[in-house]
């Protein structure tokens, strides 16, 4: 059997609605739209644990959070010990040349986890920068490269413009566009195509740090979206549910009031970074054609999580709402026959855990037993296929509690473990999640139905979220489930 090449493009913090092919009113992504027209776009793709570290655990292992055990953000955890079976490892076992370029966000930072090599830029990793006292060679390849470029200071840094990595402050990039981390990813990819092993198929993990903050696109991209109509905040009828966590006026807060003009500029920076990535995706796809491998390559595009971008006064990720939890999810298989789907849009709920089994299946590589995600290969091939799940359970430890949600892409139920906050949204009639139906008598039956689904998913969990068939509030929470902690403890001894 001839195995196709496989490229997984994972960007950081890209909202699922931010594609022009998804109907976004402002964002223009012509080249990602082209990728979608040549494959399948899964319109209800989610990240069940929507922050960088646990999302990548799902992506690399093909597992749900219950299986991989990472239910919150926690740096400094040995990834290979916690998660020994990875997508890239399985491709390598099958004879693939495996390469990662860009963001890995694992620890130790140079762990290969099944890749033959890694070329790293994770963005502003506080944990690594402080551990290595800014000796970038230990954990980052972009900064040493930047400092070697003509006319660049020997102590140059991606933080020279002073914009923090979780800030809504936005400004254009302060150096030549070719020196931007997004352009660097494209350059490194094309250089690697020259160096790959031509006797093997390749699995390439391309991981752009942007559009994660800092919101620092090139000037042309910033100006393009700064010219949009002024941003106007829109609030729902439930906005006081999380008021105790608000930090009004804090430009790095997860939730808090900021002037509309500030959010307008943040939006310009965020969308501008997307425009830049879209061009780099086109640059890379044209390079594949130049190298003669475009028609032998499966390409998937997704993100680890979204970005609230001012929705409900919220910013960043980790919350259950669409801006945070919904991600783009496109798979295009150019290596298959004409029966494959072209331009199809599938509205079944899918999740990052489904990427690994889908790509392995499309490549003809066995799916390991540890995977509890589902292959979507039949959808990509245009074959008759049923939904892979009836609903999705997502969660994240945040604000000192566990935030849970269940959805089928049409209805969403949210529960906060600290005080039992309940929210119910009709996503078809109310895609902005502005009207909470949970307390309305006419929706009590629907609320109870979705609550029972969450009870089903949480029954037996170690935290004790369910007792006698009812949700229980105030239980202690942790970012890592016991079975993963035991594996780490055993390895330490």
C-alpha cells in the first residue's frame, strides 16, 4: 500500500466561526476556504478542554479528557510519561518521516514524543523563559534564528514591542514581516521540504503560535481590520453569573469590562494575524505543488481552542462558550479518488480527539487501542456515515472550579461546580449565547434532559460530582485526574 503524506496544521486560539467560508461577516480566509472546498469542513468542531496544554493532550493522543486525564492547564508535566502513545509516534512506527515545526507546548520542551525532529517556537512560555533564564537555545529555535538575521540586534526578542502574550493590547509588528514568527513557520516548512527523507512518506505537524496574543500582525493586516465598523459590546441576560471573577479595566483579565475601542483594536490585531496565517498556508500549499507532493498529501487544519474576544466581557479561553470551545476543523484528502468529498460541510459534533484516528485511518495506519476518539475518514471519503457521537462533554478547571458543558451543536448546557450555575442555550436560535433558558419554566424539560446527559458523563468521576443521580456542588477540583497522577508518580520512583 502507498501511504499518503499527512500535514496537520494546528493554530493557536482560532475561533471556530472565524472563517469566511463559515459565514463570518468580516474575516477573510480565501486560502483556507479553498482548502475547505477541496475537502470537508466540520462545522461543529470543538476542543473539549479548551486551553493549550490539555487540548494538545487530546490532539496528540486521540483521547478524551477522561482518558488522558488533563482537565485543566498545568505546565511542567512530563508529557511522554503521562501520554506514551501519540499520533506522531504511530506514524513513525508505520515508517513515516515525522517532523514538528512551531508550537509543541509540552515539557520537557525538547521532548520529541515520536517526532524525528522538532523546530520550536511556542511563543512566550513563562515557565521555560524563567527556568532557562532566557537562554532560548534550550527551548526555542525562532529567537536564535531571529538574532542571526541581517540588521537584527544580537539580543532581539519577540517581546521587543512589549505586548504581553495574554493581553488585548494590539499593535502592528515592529520588524520586517519576513521576521514575524508566522512567516518564520512558512520559511522553516519550505526549508524542511528540501531536507525530508524522499524514500518515506512524511507526517508534518505545523503549529502556528498565532493568532494567540500578542495581537501583532504586519501593518497591512492590522490596518485591514482596524478599518471595520466600530466594535459594540453585546451582553446577554446572564452576564452576572460570573461577576465575582471580573477585573474591570485589566487588559490581561479573563473577564472584565474594557472600552469598546480597546476591543476594536484587539479584534483588528486578532483578525490580522489570521489574514497573515491564511497567506502562509497558501505559500506552503504552493510549495507542496512545486515539490510534486500536493496530490499525495492529506491536509488537516484546526486549532487547540478559540478566543472569547470580548464576548460576555470575556477574553482568552478555558470557558464553555462558543468563542472559546469551538474550533475550525477541516480535512482535505488530495491522495484519494474522485469519490472523496469535496466541499462538504458536516454538522455532527466532532472534537480534537478525533483528529488522530482520522489521519491514521486516511493514511492506512492502524489506530491504537488507547484511542477513544473516532475516525471521520468515511466523511472525508464521501462515504455514507453516521454521526460519531450523539453529544460531546467538555470541561475545564477555571475560576477555582470545574466548568462543564454538553452539546450536540444545537443545544448547550453549562454547569459550574462551585455554586451550581446552570445555563442552557439554543445555539440555532441564539448562536451568541445571549439568552439563558435554564430558569424558564417552558424550557424545564429540555434543561433536565441535558442535565441528565451531564450526570451520565460525570457519574463515577473521582471528584464526586454526582451523588444519587444528582449534580453536587462545592467538590474539590484538580487539573489532572488520578490515573495520570499515578502514572507520573510511578515514573518518578
